């Protein structure tokens, strides 16, 4: 099984950090995504963030759902 690349880890850490800054739990993220028409399950979000494997579209959807308007690298 392949290890996470540095960029996969960076993407996951960016999203986790923004969730923490906004005080949004994975459960709340599921609700916020549903409000913008994105159906996800909490377990799927946990797995995506643990693996660091998700699309740029998913990252942008999450940022939009939680009201984050910028990404700091």
C-alpha cells in the first residue's frame, strides 16, 4: 500500500486545521455539506481525512460549506 504523499498530507492537514479554527466537527461538516447539496457520511469524511485521499473539488466544497474564504499554504 502506498504511503501518503506530502501533498496528500498537506491537503488533509489544511482541511483539519480549518475545521478546528472554525470549531466544526465532522458531524457538523456533514450537515453543512448537506445544506449545499453534497451528501456525505461522517465515516466517509473521517476516512478521507485519515487517508488524505480526496479531490480538490471535495476540499473546495468543504471550505465553502464551513464559510472559509481562503486557503493558507
